[in-house]
C-alpha cells in the first residue's frame, strides 16, 4: 500500500470513528441542538421551516449565517442585519428565548465552507482550546437547503457546494432539505449498506 493510500485509509477511519462517536452521543441525549444554516434564499427559508417542524419541545435551534460585510449589489433582504431581524422575529413567537440562538459570523475573506467547518470543528469545543467556536455547543444535527442563493443546479441530482461540503466533510448528521419537511407524523426512507456508520444513522 502506498503512503497516500495509507494516509487516506487512516483519514477515512478517523472520519468514520468521529461519525460513530457523534451518533452515540445523539442517541443518548434527551434534547438536541439543531443548527440551521441560512443565506436568505427561498431554499434556506424552507430549511428553516423544516428545522422548526423537526424541533421537539426541549430542543435548541440555532440559526447560523456566514456573511461578507462589504458593500455589494445583493438584495437588501439578503444583508445580514435584515436576516438577523427576520429570523429573530420568526423565532421569538415560536420558541422559548432560552431554546434558540442566532450566530452570524463575518467571513473575513474566507469561504463559507471554511467558516462553517471552523464553527463545528470539535477541537474548538474542547476546554483546552485557545480558540473557541462561535456556537454555544456542538450541533447534533445540521439542516440546510438543497441549494443556496445561486439557485438550483442544471442537473437535478446535484446539490449546492456548501451542502456538498457538509455531507462529505462534516461528521455531524446533515439534513439537506429540498422540499418542506412537514410537522407531525412523517415517514422515512433509510438507506443502509451494512457499515457501522449506516447502522448508527439508522439508530439516529
């Protein structure tokens, strides 16, 4: 086995272990921390509504947005202050104040993917870390839209770059929302392949 193959295998094993560890913690908790990523697009609004519908009585919901704080031609409704006001108004009437939070982060020249990855990196939740995550705790679930401001892809099977990054690189359960998840009873289709990670997904 080549050096690259060995390192790739080690990285894959570490990633699967992290997935398993997170899954175990989630199934043993009574209340969950749901992180919903928004950008002002209609698809992110659907993801937010779905997160509210999925939220149980004592679950905490966090609205997360990574913005670029420079003048541009984006619509006024996409600016971070407008989004912050909008989602705060939505939440204050539906969720107790102690069970929701808004995290708006200036990208400072970084990509959305990099900022998101840094926000949920387990190392930044460690007491020993000198750099802290902007979140109050690690998420149990990450909810985001099938695509963002750029709109749907030409190929229906394709998803937005941030959604793709989350699925491939974050070891937290990610829900990529295409259509509104209804409130109340619902059914699920669970795909498994016999691996430990898919078994943990089934348990969740």
